[in-house]
C-alpha cells in the first residue's frame, strides 16, 4: 500500500486529499480542517488525522503553503541586509516612479529591506559585463560585519549588470559567507539572470525576506510530522506549478510565493487532460477575490512579470494567475449618482456577508445568492450566528431595492448579474489581450463560489461549456497531488536575431537544461517522464513587450527562431512586420518531471452513486432565475451516476460547493465524474 | 425582467441594464488601451502608456467613455478634438465620414495637446448611420521640428515644433492612403518604425469597433443611445454630490512655471475657484499673458488639466462628459492658458498641465483638507540626450524621465518617486539605458532631505548622475519647479526645488532657466546631475509624531541637524 497526501493550507481551511494505492485500485480520502494561523503545521497534522491516517503511514506528502505569501503581504518578514553597487542602494525603495492607482495622488510603500541595512560597496560592471570598477573586497567584509551587528538574518548581494557578468556577486558571496556563515545569502543573478535592476533586486529581496520564515516553517513541520512517525519525503509546491523537495525549497523561497493559486491551475490542467480537453479559463471565486488563469493547449500560461503587492514585482516564471478584487463578499450599493454598484469594496471574511452573522450589515453577492434560493441557508459553512432570511431581505430592501424602485428579487438578481459583468470584463482582459477568444475555451469553475456563478458567467462571456470538477473545494489540494517537478531557467541575450551567436545560444540552452535536469532527477523515484521545454522571449526591434516563442532544442537555427517568432506575433496581433528586425531577448528552459497520472475518477466514491439522476434528488426548492421563481430540484452531487443528465433550473449540492444549473442549461456527469454544463 | 434577452426598446431602462451597459462601454475602451500598448513600437506608448482611447458622441464629440489605462492628461482633450472634427466636416473643411475611414490629426489648436500627441478618429456606423466616434491619442517619438523628440525649449512658433496635420483621412474605407503616409514619413525622424505604430494605433480602434458592435447587437442602438444619455446624467449627478459636500466659497491659489524657456521670468497661473451649491467655476483670467517660448497651453489642455486634478481628488467618479458638466472653466482669453496659433505649445502637456492641476489642489485643499494633498513634484523630468555613438556608429536619442516626491496628506507622508501628476509611465531601468546608450549612471538614489516638512512630510525626489562615455552629445531638459519647490499646505513647508547641473571636468554649470534648456554640448567624461523635487509638507511640522522624526533620521532621510531645523526636534 502506497499512501500519498496532498495538503494545501489556505487562508481559512487546510485541505487534504489522501490516495491509498494497492494492487487492486486506489481509494481517496479527504479532510477539511480550519487553518491554524499561528503555526500552519498544527493544522496539517490535524488534517492528516481527520482523514483517519497517521503521518507514520504516509509515503509522501506534497504540501502547498501560504506561509511566505502572508509573510510578505503582512510584512512579517526576516530582517534582511543588502550589499549593492555604490550609488544604488535606494533602487529597491525608489521603484520605477509609479503610484498605486492611476487617479489619486496618495499611497505609501515600504521596501522589504530598510534603508539602514542597505549598504554600498565600490564595484561596477557595464552592460557588456566588463569591469568598470573592481570589487572592493575589504568593503564587502566590513559591510557584512555591520549587517550581522545590525541583527540581520539574511542578506542580498545585488550588483548592477550581474546578469551579464556575475563574478563580483559570486566573489562577494564568498566573502560574506567567510565572515558570516549563513544559509540565507541570495545573489541577485542566481534567481533571475535578467536585466532590470529594480525587478531583479526586488525578487532577490523577497527571497531573502521569506527564506528564514519558510525554512523555520518547514523544519517545524518536519519536526511535528516526524514526532508522529513520518519518515518519508516532503515536497513543497512552487508558484511555477511544480514541486521541490523540502530540503531545497528555502534556497529559492521566493518561488513559493503565489504557489496556492498555481496549484489550483495545475489541478485544472490535469483534469482537462483526462477529460480530453485542452483549453480552459480557470475561475476560482472565493470570499474577497477571484483567481483567473488560462490554460491553452493543455499548458497553463506562465508569466515572469507578476506582482505580489504594490511595488513588489517578482520576476520569476510562475503560473500566470490574475487576481480580480471581487468575490462573494463584494458589497453592493447605490452610489451618489443613484446607480447600482457592486464592489470594489468587500466585506471580506471579517465581518463577511450579512448571512455569516459576524457583524456584516451591507449587502453582498453571497447574500444575494441566498435571497434567490441559489444557496441553501442551512448549509453555509462559515456562519457564526444564524441570520434570518427576512433580516437579509430587509437590508436589501432598504439599501438597494427601495432607492432603485425594484423588488428585492430583482435587485438581488441584478447584484449577481453586475458582479458577473465585472468578472467577465476581467476575464476578457486576460484572454483577449493575449489574442485568445473566450469562445474557444471551457470555464473551469472551482473554489467555494465558482460553481455557483459559472453557468451565468459563461453565458455572459459567450463560453459554451462549464466544467465543475469532482471536488471544487479541494482543487488546490488536488493540485499538490498532480503537480510535476519543475525547474525554470532564464538568461538574457538581448541582441538582434541576425547578430546573435548561435553557438552561444546552444551553449546557454544546454547549460540551462543540464542544471535544471540535475535538480529534477534528484527526485526520479516520483517521475514517470521528463520533459524539457525550450523557448525564447522575443520582440521586434524598438518594441518593449515580449512574446514567448517555443523552440525545439538547443540545436535550433536562426531561421527556425525567426519563423516561430513571426508566427507567434501574427497570432497575437494579426499584423505582419517584415520591414522590422527581430530581437532575441531571453532564452528560457523548463524541465518538467511528470508524475504518474492521478486517478481522478476515484475522487467521488462510486459506492455513493445511485442508479439514476432521479434517485439523486435530495429535495426541491424555489430558485429565482431569469426574472421569476422556479421550482428547482436539488441533487446530491455524490449520488449522481456517471452519464446522468440534469436540466436547469436545478441545484447540485456537495459538501464543498453548490453548482447552479440555470434554466435552459444541461449538466452531464462525464466519465471521470466532472459536471459538464452546456450553457 | 428577463436577464438573457434585451429589454424592449420602448421600456425605460432599468438599473441593471444601465449598469451593465456602462461596464460594457468601459470594457470597450479598456480593450482599446491594452491592444494599443501591447502592439505599439515606441517605448513611449508600449512601455510608458503615453496614449488613451475613448468613445465620443456623434453630434457633439462629448466623451461617452474612456479607457481606465489611458494617460490621465488626455482625460478631457479628445472630446474637444472630436468636436472640432465634427465642426470641420460640417463646414466642408474635412471629408465626410464613411465606414472604414480613420482621420489623423495633431493640430494643437483643434482640441489637442502638443504636436507629438497624434490622434486617430474613426467614425462608427450602425445600419449606415453614424453611431459614434472612436478616438485614440498616441505620443509619437518624433513629429519633425527643430529638435529630435519635439520638446524644444526655445521654439517661438509652432512651425518650429514639427509637422502639423489638420484632420485628414489617413485610412479611406479601410485602406491606408499611401500618399498621406509618404508626406508624414518624409517629415519625421526615425520614420521606418512609425508604420508599426500607425498599424497599432489603427488596430486598437478596430478592436474597439468590433467590441462596440457586440454591444449594439446585444442591446440595440436605440437602447444604447438611451443608456448613454442616462449614464451621462448620472455621472453629472455623482459629481454634483461630491461638490455639494465642499463648503461654498471662493478659493484662490497660484502656481508658477519656472520660465517659458525663452524669457527667463516665471509664468503665473492664478486660479479662483468659486464653489456654489453643486457647481464649481474655475477662473484663470488673472494668469500671465501668452509667452514667447513653448509653455503656452491650448484651451483643451487647460480644461483637461482641471479635469484630471479634480479626478485625482475624486478618483471614484467615472470618466465621461457628464462628470465634467458641473465644472465650468472660463475661457482664459489673453493668457498663456488659451494659446492661439502660432504660439508654441510643446511644454503644455508635460509641464504646464501639472502646474494647472497643482493650482486646483492648492485651491481645494483649503476647502476639503482631508481629500487633497500638498503639492506633488509635478514635473515629468524630461532629460533628452542626443548624439552619435562612435562604437555603434549610429545616432541615438535617449530619454530619461524621473518622478519626484508627492505631497503629504491627511492620511500619511507623501510617496517617494511618484509618477508625474499627468502620467502613469515608468522610468526605464538603468541597466536598459546603459545597454542602449553610451552612458554610465554614477548614482540613482533617493534625494535625501527633499521632502517638505510638515505634520505629514512630503515624499522624496530622485538624485541621479549620468556620465557620457564616448563621442559627443547634446542635452535638453524640460522640467519644472526649479525656481520654487512644490508648495506645502496648512502650515507645511515646500519640498526641495528641482536642480540640474552639468559637470565638465572641474567646471559645473547650471542652466540659465534652471529646469529648461536645449542643445547643451556634452563630451565624453562630462556628467549630468539631476535632483528632482520633493513633495510639499502637510500641516504644522510641530505636530509631527516624534517617532516618525526619529525614524526618518535613522534612515538617513534627514540629518539630525536638518531635523532639528525643520521640526525643532530630532525625534
């Protein structure tokens, strides 16, 4: 018997999926326990026990954590020192002249490394990587000692143009380690060998600031697990959608930031591939925000230009998840112009929607769902003290319906519709702006509230089909179980393609591949297949935005690269520009160790399935849709048989989510247990 | 109410349809913004987002909706521009619109800014009838004229500033007019890259038209028309509600442009805001007369600067012409804020606009101190270096733009190195500049001590120093606040003024006009040093929290002696 647990720690809940595989088949167990905020490790152990297992029984744990994300957002990070090029210690504080919002001359920003701990030494490279000023080694030693004395726990060494020549950073690193033996030394070029000093330096500072936090957390977790008898491997999720061994994860700690949303997208990609689909827009709606990502050709889009918070870009390849500031807690109001408005303010999870009974007094999207019978008031999970539907209706009446001259039902429907309109706008921005047409995709809905809105949202977007996976509320934990091992490498070239030294291209790509393979193969026990993906970031001379172009191998020719770029450019912009030269900006290589396919069909136990849809009916309730009340059957998701069809209006309930099938839509349970809704 | 089919045309619009159409129109504009930037060639558009897109009324040119990612200074200009096109068509001075046409125009006096801001306007037809106009503005990196880039500090008439185009059809029924393009391309520098930008600018309008047609198909032209009228009325009501909360009164303020670049005297912007009930009137009539140099502002830019200042104060009010209805801007005839042909205007969009917005802030902070900040740095910090690189054997024009400190405010200290008031564009990285141009930055640092003292201090400016490595070059500057720092308010002190220094060997010179000059000769080894303004302080410095003063000293923002002098304490 081999037991593997995927455990995702979210803001509210810690989710677990446990697979038990023996000669006869696979069984799946699940658990959902409250996240232990102070020390996430406590909740992790509880989740394992809640699934009726013990850490001692487990062969492998794959873990997603928000420890580093929260540390950065709340600025509860380690004290970090910076040693940098003379004249440039303020780069991290100055940024690139921005403000948080286009309108409003306010805002604040605190860099992760405070000014007294940012120290300068004489040294300088130029853009070609030639030494302009030699490294002042005595100064490095002096400043390192000063940082120790100041109580710093980690250090960043960040020199200008280190992507072109890293010699000074490497030498400075040796000196720092010699006077200050320290596991937390981040050299700017090591994480990201790409130009742009602010972004590279900030990425390094995020790494150093969370390294000690992550290291302590992982050690704590391993301690707690081994105290309970766990002796095997622990893998940790990265934001690139892959996993790394716990022993190595702190070295590149910045890669765990934003790993939570990435794991959900990896689960979606695995589910799509087993469903025979290739294109999806993933839609994970929670209480305060919604995460949206795009999977094309079976592969999640990756971006190296994400921003975790104002002024904190992390330029590492990560699954391109865009967060929209709208969720179930988004507040509806009538503005001073007498117009209905949904968001941007949110009741969040505290106080939350009115129905949570935690002091919320303003109408939210979740409350609107309750009024319209789309949610079952008796099955809300986050309720503190029960609020009657009449009380919620009274607030909708006073705040919205009366001023707008509408009925309570009309206004609740309007709140949901307007929320969907904003959401569809945000989704269009991530799909259309990259040259994709939403109509070529399915909407992959998960998270607590995703399935509730997905069918209506798909209609708004013109997406023909919604897919609700078997366990929409446990998708991130599933992501841990299906995630591949993954290593990414980037090097800047930045030369016109016709001037690039193709031998250099070959050398760089080969070195990228070899160093990434070495890390992935440390875990070869878990891997079924190793895939190497090469690519180039390109642009036409004079442009600043980049396009990622796939390349077959390090032996690629100049003509291959030119042709691939022209094709990709035309796809995105429908414009051909034969008169302008192409520029090769970055070479990128990803090595992916593919894990064995996860048996998704076992996520919902076959024993629970009835013989027909009719037998899965739990009851009936009034649901408001298309401007009227309908009697709608309520189905138990677990009891629906494979192949069953349900025609809207209907509600399909399961422990972790509610799916609303709008009038006119038809849901079918596919061969592996997904709900496939033709909208 | 049926959510999935359009309401009958006759039915009064319900709250939902209205909100959905408003969001839909906004989305059309946002998509135009994104499409334009992502496919443009000029870094000034692609990276700096110096562009904007919007939808305009078919009869009046009034703004219906504008993209949220557009450059703030264009918030009100394009409705003037569309209005002029409509007028000229009516007078037979521009061709009649047909489907597929795109007009090009950059005449500043026809609702523009400076010549580099080139507008494309596309009539949109539904069933053969003109339904609305789409228009976008893109800042071209060159439009001819006496200096590369167009920012001549010494121009005295508009002809010296570049090629001026009245509204002419660059695209006729979907086809580009090669003859007009030939005229344009033989009058501008680096013309070979413009074709890429022209295609991007036109393609953005096509994206907008396609998406707008989706809305027309869904709701019908008549419903959209009714919704647009109602949205405009609602926006006006929303702005009136904000204005009602401002105490009635007369609020006066002044701000100063260092000089016009030709005559070394400050230009005065004198603003009187009269707030009565739910309207505000902006009177600039006491301002300086038209100037010889390029710091004149055309009326469209003057109006737009007021709008963007107000929008910075009330950021939640949606942008359309309704929001501007309660604001009356008296035409400041006879002043430099109502430029007439042939006054040169290249400085109006980048610098004068920011002084106008500053005057709006300084007037209204007296009335609503919780909502308005002390003066921000308020300059785009344009530094251009043009020369010939003997190693690459090629000419180049380098632009460096920098931010400065924002004003302290009721909530917190001012932001450090914030973007110009009118912009949203980022500074290019030092590593990128050094790759492209023969320069080496000796420092790029926070400008210590530059934030104006106050209960909340101003944010800090930037202090950089750049050396020419080889060959020869000419340096030009269009900056401001060199003579006076950004004003503090409510007892706060002014931020530090802008400083430019040229170091040639042991000799250091400061430009005669402090913040503006052109064609300064720079040789290998010479260095240009720039210190951008800090923000104004807000409130009485004596009321500042001692811990904040001590923190600022510990961070080296101020020396202990400076803190003592500014706050009377060291923490």
